[in-house]
C-alpha cells in the first residue's frame, strides 16, 4: 500500500511540476480568454463523438471475443466505460485495462481469454495509430523536416514493429522466452506462456484481425478528428494534416507511466508541437486540457456504471485474476 501511495505522489508531483512550469511561462489572461472563446457546439460534438468512439471500441472488443465466447454487447459497453473511468480517475491504483479484465473474468471465468482480449483490443488500436502515423509521414515529412520529430517517429514506429515481430513470429518469441526463462519471478514465465497460447489462437482467424484493425482505423481517425474539431471551436488555425502527425505522438508520450493520466506530459507535447506550426502556448495548452476534460466528463458514465454494477461491493477490485 505504501509503495502505491508513494508512486501516486511521485506521479502527482511530476504532473504538477510540468503544469506549473508551462503555466508560469505563459500569459494567463490570454489563456483564460482562449478558454472562454470555445464554441459550445464544438464541445457538445466532441462529447457525443467520444461516446460514439467508445461504443465502436466496445463492438471491436465483442468481435475479438467472438472467437471463443459470446458476451452481450451492452455488458461489454458497460465494462468499456468503467475501464475508461478508472483510466482517468484512478490510473495509478488499479488501471482501466486491469479493471476490464477483472470484470470480464468475473463474467466468463476465463482469465487467459480476458487478458488476451484486452491485449488484442489495445494492440489493434495501437497498430492503427502507428499505421496512420506512418502514412501521414509520407506527405507530412516536409512539415517537420529539420526537427527531431522524424527521428522520434521512426524510433516509436520501429520499436512497435520490433515488439510485434517478437510477439507474432514463432522463433523470435522462443528466443525472447529463453531469455525470460532465466528470470524465475513468481512463476511469470508460466503465466506468459499460458497467455501467449491463448493469444496465438487469433492467428487462425484472419477475418477477425482484418475487421478489428479496420474498426481501429475508424476509431483512431475519429480521435484525431475530434481534437481537430475542438481546435477549430477554439479558433486555432492549424491544418488537419498536422493533427495526424502530432496527436499520435502526444498519445504515445502520455502513455508513459510517469504522470497521472498523462497530465503535464500531454500538455507539454501539445505546446512543443503545435507552437511550431502557428499556435500560441495558450492555445496549445487550452486545447490539450479541454480535450482531456472532455474525455474525463464522458468517462463519468463509467463511474455511474461502476456504482450500478455494485462497485467494490461487487468484489471487482479484490477478484483474483487467474491465467489458465
């Protein structure tokens, strides 16, 4: 418990420190004017669009699970929103993905399947994000030429491709497992192997892989467009092409487990990237914070679902997740 509390305090300090640095170097009056200038129609559109994106993502999850088991879509949608709620409000204590896995395990009794489906859901989304970025780099290279960004993008995409090869190519996975075999830590090798056997079952279902990747392209494109719409609602004059380069990078950076829900890290990325293409610091940080605020507000639906389905009384945070 003390370790979790210390970890949370460190992340809060990092988020707070970065935000303090960003706000101390900008015109607060201009920031407030930018906030007040937002179009309410843009806010409503983005909120509704986030709900739509979550609904489509839950459908993707149902397709992933359909290989082994049928779970009612309304149930999966409820779990998806609960996971979103935990990601935004308690990211350092439990984590949205773990909560979703625990809910699904409680529903199905299949730990390996639950974890594998969560991984595939995340993996397909990240694959789509990297694909969009790689395609956007072709016409967009001239926009970032002469900066460190091309190297950053190559590193991220290359790292993802390398990790994917280790996961999906048999002899590379065996090589990685031989290295892990030297680590005897609470039976982690056996658990990884059990999870991997379930995961490899998707290799024989390419139709499902194609469908979920296509849906992920729609979802990730929607996420990028939602940020662009919000930027237009704030009066920020930055072309859509930049968003297809900058939003994926900002999302990846905010995933680093060193802050609370990516706060501070994401805002720093927005300021660094968007001020290079004409936005002011005040506009960039307003866009980032409002985009995050919209996700938080929508995720409150998950908080309601968490309470409706029993919350802690349902034993979700105490349920042991066993990998078969």
